[in-house]
């Protein structure tokens, strides 16, 4: 389906807004609920194309999952050893999270299976998952160039390994933890830098014991997961678009309710605060092991900064809209250490730089980041390259443009934020769908 956005400048963001459920947590809840013993119920589930891909895959593997309704999902878990050989290729659509996390679970099964995805996903790197899984004894083949499709052949059992991750990746870490459930012995994973820890928290929520010592996480194979109920907080990656929007649009005062503020995901908040953003966390509480808060954001004058490299893994999905914040800040913002952005749904460094340049902003891409100089910019037509986060970022950029912005190829926004235009309109963004 072809879908474009047209956004008029000058919107003011105000009121209260509820953000859809966290995509990362939704994926993990479906997978762990499927291999747990008993019935799990998930509320505030993100009903999006990516998470539906995970549900469809688990159904193909023999798990009974009710169709999501009003954010509620019921999963009849089959236990660690209860999955069945699928009758067809597992199609992950546009979801790299689905593919990478499923590889961890499927590497330890006794049956053969194959995973594929859409044109975009079939260009994304998967060798970083395959290499450590092979060390664990997985029989896994990837297409030439280290990209999908991925074929896994059945094995009797995986073996535990000690693995030092060469790149910071929550998806790789999670896949290895899932594989560790099926391994003989104790699997230990050491991170170069902290990444989102939803998998570790949720494993414990399902009653599975793991140990953490600094940046090393260890899990013993062979135990079982017990079904549980999970309430999913709002997705901070989706909330980030409105945090930036309220920060750059004069007169804005917006409160985002029930947002997940896991400390391994709050890099965007920390970066925006360093830039001078007025962001306050209210009503802090714990929901099913995840910290949650209401996030109030008021307009403020932003300033350019050198983004600390330690915050990069904690904000990796939010950089498209953080680049928009930088384009509205006084002075220059410099990002380094973010080469991971080049292998997302698009090359987000290049695509965002081209889009900002098209509007007349100063944006200079580098191999591992970007230099952006803040200032006035015009409207125009932007190519999103089918990347959902790029599309939403430029919709927010239009708030401060001199004339309307048209963003092309926005259908994939439904992969992470279904109903984004309606939500944005309710907040004060002057957006229409074409």
C-alpha cells in the first residue's frame, strides 16, 4: 500500500497522550509465554505488524495464541520442549527483532525450519546472530552475504558457551539467552556496553533464574518457565517522537502517560536533557518488573552537544528523531559510535542526512554518526525509504519547517506505531494521510 504524510508547520503539542505498548517487550512476552508452562495473559500489547509477525510464527510452531483484542493476548504455552515443526517458512515480515529472537529459540529445537522476511529484512545482517549460535552447536545456514533467509536444522541439544559480544546489541544478547535455555550447562554473555535488559527482567518474571555480575549475564539451561501475566508499558521509542515535538514547538506542554522508563532505554531522555530539554518524570512506579512513569515535556531552547558515546546503545532506535532535535538546537550536535544505525530498516545515517539536507538543514553524515548544525529550514518532499522511524521523525520535523513537509512511503509506520497520524493529530500535529 502506498501511503504518504503531509504535515503543516506550526502545531503546538499539549494535553495528555497514551503511547502504544512497548514493541520490544511485546515481542519477548509472546516468545516467553509460548515456551512457558501454562497460560499467560498480556495486556497493553502492541498490535502492530512486527509483533503480529512474532505471534504468527509462534502459531506456526504449534502454540495456541488468541487473536489480540483491545491490547489483550492469551497464550497457551507449550513448555520449552513443546514446539512443533512448522509446515511452512516462517515469515517475519519487516521485523528484525522477530527473526533474531526466534533464531535463539529455534537453534535448540530438534526439527528443521526456515525464516525469511520482506525485501528490507532480507538485506539486514544476521551473521552476528549465527556465529555465536554455531559456537553453541546450532546447525544454521544464512544466504550469501550474511543476510536472510535463514535455515536451521534440528539438533539434539546445544552446548553452553562464554561469549564476549563484539558489538552492543540487545537482540543478539536476547537470542543467546533464549538459546541458553536449551543448552547443557551455563551460558555466559559479556556485553561491551549495557543494552536494554527487557529479556533478563522478563525471564525472571517467568520464574527463570539468571545471574548478573557487572556486564556479564549467565543462565543455566534445562529449567522451565512458568506462565505469568504481563502488563506492557508504553513504548519509549514511540514516545520519543512526541518528546522531541514538544521540545521544539513553542508553547507546547505535553504529558505522555504510562511510559516505560527502563534505565537501559532512557538514553533519549538523557540526551535531550543534555541539550536543555524540559522533561520531568512524574508518578514513577513499577509495573510487572518494569519502571513506568508519566513524562511531562515543555518547549525549551535546545543547544547542540557532543553526544556521549556511552548513551548511544541506550538510544539507538531514537536517533532519527534526535537528529530532528539537533536540527532545531542552537549550535552543532555531533554523534559518533553509532555505526549500527547504518544496518537498521534503512541506512538511518544516510537517509536522515539526505532528508535534512533536502529541507535545507546542515547535516553531514560520517561513517559512524552525524554532524548537525541547528537553524531554520524549509519544507519539501522527503523520501523515508520505507523506514517507519524516519517517516515519523520528519513528520515531527515539520512542526518547525517554514512550509509543509510531505513524507513519502509511510505505510511501514504500522510496524511499530499503528494509528500514529491519529495520535499525532490528537496531540496537535497538523498531519494528514495521502
